[in-house]
C-alpha cells in the first residue's frame, strides 16, 4: 500500500512537537508521501518544514491560504497520490516506526477506515480516563474519531463523503458521522501520544469542562465559528484570528 500522510500546520512551534512529528513520520516503515500544508504562520513553522523537505524527499510542503484545518487537510488530500490517506494531528506522535504496518493490517482485513488508540504525554487520572473513554466509548461504541487519534481511510472511501467537512471545529465529528453511515471505524493496535499542552496551560479541569461545554453547544447546532473562537480563545490553534 502507498500512504499519503497529510499534516496540517499553523503556528506549530508552540507545541514543541513539530520536529518530533517530522522525525517520527520520516522513520515510519512503508511506501509513503508526507504532505505538510501550512497556512501563514508567525513562529517559523514554515521554515522548519522547508528545512526538513530539503533533507527528505518524501516530505512536500504546501503553502496555503486555507482558513482552517479542514481546508488544509483537503488541500493535502487533493494533491496526494496514496491509496490510503492518514489525517495527521499536528500535536500527536504516531507509534514509532510501525504505524503504517498497523494500518495495513486493519485495511488489509477488509475494513475501510480506522484510527489509533489514544494517550496523552503527561500522567493524570482525568487524562487517562479521557483517553480510555475516547477509545472504548467514543470510537468503539459511537463511531466518532477525533483527529488526535490520527484517523486513516481508503482514499476512495473517504472521497465518497466529500473528504473533510469545511468547519472550524467538530469537523472530525461530522466526518465520522458521515463515514459511519457506510462503515464503522476500527481501532488499530498501536497507540498515539498527544500533547496535553492546552490542559496544562488552561488547567486540566477547566479545559475539560470547556470541552464538555463545546460538545453540548455542538449538539444544539451553535455556529461552529463561534464555538471555535470560544475554544481557541485567540490562540490560533485551528484558525488564525
């Protein structure tokens, strides 16, 4: 299988994860292309990406006018060539070296899309519970895959739902709902590691409460642009304000 890894970027230096992600992706075994789609950033994200692209032929950098993460992902999908598309989260690390093999096992068994098990990079009971709930309830029972699980799908299967919905927030939830009408996701054996930076900066309990409030607002069909402003609090996480 040939894999297209789409990495959407906007001011990613703050995580301290960007170089680790790029090293992780380059080290993955398998036939792959890595497409980093970067919107205008203020922190040198584009320079780091270009430096890596100059060293590794499998990395392609696309400078984008995209306004949100969904648009960046769709730009990357549009120019990618792989049979399998991996929607990479810009603050998450894949299982070291074996991620593409684990995806191949899932899709080779007849499934059409899936994601990895989740973990955070710090230990706290609430974050451990959040990851457990995300794996065992949200994905396995509800079929909802957030982008920090690094979802993957057969290209043609993803295309049947129009790729990623153009929303500022909860685009992963809407995408999951559309894909679930056709097929349930499968969790691969490997575990990704996501930065808990926002929990640490805002306070673990405070940020967890904000996340729950946003989910309630989503179910009441509140405008996604307004919800994303509430979520980002002018931090330019997914959208540059």
